[in-house]
C-alpha cells in the first residue's frame, strides 16, 4: 500500500520554499528601496505607468495597488497599541477571497478551515477555535448563525460578510483594557469604510461569474459601492450592496458511520490468539469510574465498577480466560426482571472482554454527492456628519442574508453487516449458552462465525416474566473463505452476500438573516477624546430538513482495500440502481416465533392503550404483500441570537502636564447577549394517572413534536389476505406524533412516483480529482420536494409547531427551548506612556485593567418525576406500585448565576534605529465565555418521598447532564514578545513568541450533591416545595483544567523594487507559525493513553504569496498549508460503533451490547491549497479579472492518523472529501477615490 498517500493532501513544497527564500534573501537589499511619499495612495484599480511622469533625476518607483496595500498593512501593525496583524481593503481585493474568513486566513497565526465545498468556513487564531474568538464588526459582536443545534457553540460564521465590506481587519493577539473581552488567542476587529474616507465622489461596480469544476454551472456575483460627501463635505454617505449565487459541489467517500465513528470491531474473523487491542486501565476516569454496576459482582464477590471491569478484561490473555473471569450465570428457571438484568449485564461484560480479539472493518461504506445553492445578499449603509472640527456623529446599518438550498445525496452500496437477521438463524433450546446455527430456510450466503465466543443475549417475556439467556454464534452475510486479514487484524478483503443498496437524500432550506444597527459620536478635542456608541446585532437562522430513502436487495459484493486507503466495492453485473422498479420489491411478512408460512403469525396482537387501538394477531397468509417501509421525515430547527451594546470611552491627553504618562483612558460598557434555540420539541406536560381503560384514569397531557416521521410503502392484496392495504394517508394514533403517518400506494403508483421524482446527477462522482482510481460512478438523486408534495403529511412540514403547539388537552404550550441570556457590564481604566531614552531609544506602551461582571440565566427543558407516598404506602414494601403515586412533569426551567473577573493588561514597546525596529512585550489576562450547552438546566430529576436519609435530609437524584450557569469562563494569561523590523514602508520582518497559559479550560463532567436549581422559581408540582430548596445528587459540569501553549510566528513582506526589468514590480510575503501545547490532562487515546492536543490545533501552518503589480497587470499566487489537527475521540457525540467506558470528555459512555469497544482519535489531515488571481486595468476605470481557488484540485481527508494503522503503517481513512476547483471571472468599474 505504498501509494496510499495519493489521495491524501499533497504538499506543494516548491512554491512555499521559493516564496520564503525570496523574502529572506532579498530582505537585506530591501533597505535600499526608496520609501514612498506620505501622500501616495493605491487602489484596486490603479493608474497605469503611462499616467505617471517620473522625475528626470531618478527612476520612478510607482506605488500601486499591491504595494500600497502592503504599506498600509505594515503601517497598521507598526502603530498598533498591542500585538496586531492587519490586512486592508486593497490587500483583500488582490487575493481570491470571497468572505472574511478567507481574507483573514492570510495573517500569521490564523489557520483556515475549508468545508466539503472548499470554502473557508472557520478560522482558528493561535490554535483557538471560532467559539473562543470574538469577532467584531465596527465594535459590535458578530453572532452565531449556523449553530442550530441545542447547546451550540458561540462561533461566528463570517461567510455572511463579503470581503468587499472591509476597510481593514485587525487580528489583535494581545489586548488593551479598552478592548471587549471574549477571546483567548486573538480578537478579530473588522472595520468598514465611511463616506468621509473618500476624497471625491466614488462609485464601483464589480460583476462576475463563478464555476465549480464538479458542477460546472456558472453563477453570478455582483458588488456595488457608492460614496459621496454633501453639505460642504460635512456629511459623508456610503452605500454598498452585494449579491452572489454560489453553486457548491462536494463529493465524499465515507468508510465510517457518520464520519465520526471509528472502524468497527464486531467480529473475530481470523481467530488469532493475538489480541487486536488491549484495554488500558490507566485511561479510565471521571466521576463514573468507580460507581458500582447495579446488577453485577466482581469475581471476588464484591461490587464491580467500570475501572475493575476494564482492568480484569485487560488482564485476560485468551478468549477462554474471558469466560473464566466472567463465567456464565446459572440459567433462569422462571421469569424475573432482576435475574434477567444480571444475565444481560454479564453478557456485555463477557462481550467487553472478548472484543479485544475482534478484527477491524469499515463500519459502513457510503458515497456522497452534495450540491448547495447558496444565495447571499448584503447591504451596508453609513452616514457620518461632521458637526464641527471636533465632533462627528454617525449612524450605520448592515443586513446580510443567506438562503441556502442543500441537496445531500448519499448511497450505501453494501450491507455491513446483516447480523443475526430474523429468519436466518435458529437457536437450541437447551444449554448454557444456547447454540446458534444457520436456519435451514435462510437465504443462501449466511454463515456462522465464532460459534463459541460470538455472544448474544436473547430475551422473552416482559416485566416479572422476563427471561434472558446467552447465545453463542454470529450468523452473518459473509463468505468465510473470502476474508483476508492483515497482521494488525484489519480486514482487507471480504465477500458479502444478500446486500442491499440504499439511496438517501436530505433536502434542506436554510434561511439566515443578520442585522447590525449602530449609532454614535466621536469627539476629538485638543486634549479630550470621547467615543460613544450604542448598537445591536441580531441573527436568526431557520432550517427545515426533508429526508427520504429507498433501498433494494441485489446480491453479492466484494470489498477490497485499495492502495489509496479506500475500499473498492465490486458489484454484480445485474446491479442497477437507476431502475425505479428495482426499489419496489413486494414480499410477505416474516414469521414471528415458530411455525412456517402461511400459517405462522406475521403480526402480533396489540392491546388497546393510550397510543393505539387494539388489534388481533394475523397469520402471514392473512396479510398483504408489502414493500419495505421507506422513511420520510421533516426536521425543523430555529435559532435566534442577539447582542445589545452601549459603550463610552473617555481619553485625556496629559502630555506637557505629566512626565512619562501621555494619556489617561476610562470607560464602561453594557452588553446583553441572548441566544435561543428550538428543535423538534414535543414532550409530556404531565404523565397519566391510573391504568388505561379503568375508572379514574387521567390521560397524559402531551405536546406533539414538530418533527414529521412518516413512512411510504406499496401494498398488494393476495388471494388469502384479509387485512386491508389502507391505501392513502393514515395518521399516527400516537399523540406525540400526530403530525406523522403512513402513505400506502399500489406498486404501480409507487413506481410512477419514484420515476417522476428522479433527478439526474449533475456531475461525475469525484469528476476531476487527480488519481480518482476505482471510485464508482454517480447515481440519480431524488426530487425530495416533489415527493413530499404527494404525501399526506405535507401540510405539517413547516414551523407551525416549533415555538408553540397545541397539546392533547387543547391548550397551547411553549415547546422546549434552550435559552441563554448574559448581561455583562464592563469598566476599565488605563494609561499610555512614553519616555525617550539615550541612544535614540523610545520606550512607550500602556497599562490598564478591565472589570467584567456577568450575570447568566440558562433555560432548558427539565423533566421532574415526583413520587409521593399514597394512602396504601407500606414501608416494608416501598416499591409496591399500589402504595405510591408517580407523576411526571416537564417544563422549561431557568437557573441563574454570576461571575466576576478583573483583566489586567500591559503593553511595553522599545523602539530603536529611528523607530524602524521595535521590541514589543505584552502580558494580560483574557477570558472567553463557555459553550451555551454547558450553562442550561436541562435533565431529568426525581423527587422521591421514600428517599430520606437517617439525618432527615432529602437528597434526590438527577440523570442527564445538568448545565451549570455558574461556570467560570475560559481563563488564560497571555504573553507575547515580538521583534519587528521596518526598514522601509514596503518591508517588514517580524519574529514573535507567544505563550498562552490557560488556567480554566474545557469544563469537566462531574457528579455532585448540591442545589442545582438555586435561583430558579420552579416548584415540585406534587408538593409545591420550591426546587431551589431541594438538594440533588446530579451530573453536571465544573471548571476544567488548563494547558499551556507556545506560539512561534515568523513573518516577512517586501516589494522587490531594487530588481531590474519587470521584476521591480514584484513582491512577496510569507508567514510561518508553530504551535506547541503542553497538555497534562484532557482527552486521551483510550488505548495508548496519549493525551491529545486541544481540538482543532494544528502544529504548523504557512501562508505565502508572490505578486506582480505594474499598475495595469496584477497577478498574485497564494499558498496555504496547514498540518493535521485532532478533532475528537470517536464516536464524537454519536451513539454506536464505539462504546466507551468512562473517560475524560469522551462520548457514548455506557455499558450496552455489544460491550465496550473504545474509540480512536479522529484527525483532520494536513491540507495544502494554492489560490491565484489575475487582473488587468484596461483603463483607469475598467478592470477585468480572473481568479481560482484550489488550483491543484486537492482533496481533504479525515483519518485515525498514526493510531490503529494498517499493517504497512498507513492510517485508516474515515472520509475523503473533494470540493473541486473554483474559478471566477468578471469586470470592475471604478470612478473617483
């Protein structure tokens, strides 16, 4: 597999080292360059060389767009009050960047994350992700608009902000006391232009069209800016508008479930005595590690804990020893729920130990072809009025909208695995364990694997009639002799039988609106300066997902691992997923229990209940033929977030009054941040009282979910069937799902519906990817909107039931919502100083402190179980249902808490060599608010009158993780030291060392005994007692441990004006960043115990560009390289494949079948991208341009990195993604400046 890296991201080393070499080799000669005069300006459409008359005495140095913008950015960095890197409008215009994310990614220390379509959708600043980075637009926080999930992050999506809005962007890596807190590694400050910035009336219009190399549709892109000054140049007006329609295409090849699980380890195919992996007891952790299992005992007869289970399993040296450590329990002789639970627990303990010998396979193989039409609109208007020479007032409004139409198409071409499917196996009726074999009537191709140690548990009955017994043997759709396993116990080839192909499509509409309003005044007196501002931003985002799928069985397929790390699927010649008739396969129901068709039971009897009427049992012969039920679903979500802000800054110039101190500054700020999220909702307001169908029964009050979960099928009667097909739409009788139902059609009608809703593929699968190898062809999509329009539940596919909905009692109730409201007040004081020193040195800087006072209210859905003693309560039989009254109440519940922080900051600068060299030192304390999902009060708590301690204190329990609004923010001490050299206006060299000492990091999951609802107004509906007075033992979050990170940044920029010929119009800039974190706690690899770096931290990233600009022709080639970064430990929030024992920040921590099978580290592999832009000024006012992104057509991969590799050391690829190459071309008109 030596060529396996072909599909991984290639490193364009030649381009990067060329740029760095030019910058460093020519740096010394750059001092001789002639500095431009202060009044020289540049723009995106610059004057031609013919329009400039050079002096007779010397050769002219023409300062045009690229060079002028570089000078401006250098000047902003040089004059900044703390460690800062900048880009300006002209600089943005010369790069092929279409949003602010992509623009700021060119700055040292900033790494860009590109999504599956190749667009930059996130940035990290010095290793801190977007949720730990505050982004401001003219001083107001940019809100999160994409986080629709409950408990989402705070990250701002800058794709809504077009690059044309920018006047300048500063990435501030230090801090001053007058800056708004909210970032650990750096704050992004975006400034837009004002009408007073222009000397003359100004108008520009850009019109272009873009194309993705996969979809190849040309889509428009427009921008217009107009500015003018009125009233004797006292009133400045600027209006800009942008419209773009982007056709995005992203193709993916997945080998793990949902791209966030690991490879599956479910079966032992090679029967090797060597373990595939061994548990590592040292990685067991959290508060759950030593909590005893309820239904188990250790071999020594004591209680068994997760730590002991992992330790015992790790010590087993053979599969037989697993069954010796965890022997089979005696068979049940009678039904008993407690005994059955012990058998089930013992089986998962055995499975946990035996999993160490299972071989690794893909957990699924899935193809993706996603298409997105993304329309973006923005309009920005600002008025500035200069009242007099000292006072200017302004008002500003911005609106940025996105309307996204996604088509997410996927295909699962193979069945991994058909395990113990009903009708394929038979179990013996005696023995401990029972023995499983292939059923004589099973379809050909099923075989038994691991007949001694492949354990399952089978249960019959329910309640106190429940009987559970272990069974040995796995019946799978695998041909035994076809399985090939490498030395690391990875399956590299196998033949699967009885496969089905599944076609799945999700169509979603996302409507995002962001609005900014701002007004303020600036006063600039002789000594006093005042800035006053008030504003707000509001973002709303709604999303509706329509999803459907269809499948059909086709036969055998062979999986073979290719040298590129992807598994090839060899399909039979008869395979055809383009024929709709193949998906309408009628079949009789399977037999339930014993007997044979047609006289066996095909549908069990149903007892009448609150959710369904009574129904008798039917034989297979009495039931019609049906197709499998095809799922149809609709999932709405809505998010709203806002920030209201008011601030006042006062600065007083003390020069000539006080020695050393040059300025005093004080100020204050008020912010109110609100975030609200709604999902599908639905809940039980109050549980039923009594027994259904008896006197005194009180039904539950249920609010239905806004989600639609229906099915679509075909049905055909037989000669013996007596049960009707019930053609048409039949709504659900479950009150929680009254918006869902079943649509039944005739086979001919279903084929016709499938046929008319087919959608041709818009592109070849991974069409122009170099070395695409044996990747399969494309497939047809589904017109989900047209399909859903033909269904009975079409009237429920909306937002009508999302915020409020009518319950079963006819009353309107609020749906569950996650709300976080933060009120933050700030005060600060600081002073600037400057002192001239001998030898021409100048020492200056600033010192200050900022106070942050935050009040947090977190609201979410709380389920409260109230258990009270009834009149017939017997303390000797406390669990007798007749003696207790149990009620469940569910409601939105709020909790409050406050935090206080003082943030000192110091910036020291030592200037020398006529202020061309500066040594900057910075130290300060920074904070960033924790994730909103960690602040809310959701969960399930039980108040039980029977649970009274000996001292009379009631301590009740909660399940589910209860949020903690009192969490302190992420807190760090940040330090920065940089040496910067500015030999002339064109050139800058800098070397920076930064240190981030995080004191409070990611919250930990803990269990504590306290009053989690202190500050809440909720009560126990059963007794009326205030929840704030009740003590619970509950799982929650506490402030987590910190870590230390070192940052090195090297940057160089210059224009090569000293070179001859056309080379004097060239220039280069390059920056290189190195991050190194010292992490002693946090997420560990479960098997090796390695502590992972903080998520999304790349160790290296590089930006470099070469440019040419002679005033007419402008060319820029940009290079970006980012090394791999850790994402999470699988299943990364999922609920299957990887089942983890308790460990720090792991997910899916639970002991269920098929036992613990620990996750693996998931990495986004390193990526390299080359982008380019060329423009030509036909005249002073007219420009043509072309640009391209991902010119080398690079793919991105997600893998396990160096962990659990294949035999040759190659990583397991979890997903390959490719967004194609994007090109854009257009024209630009500009008048004035």
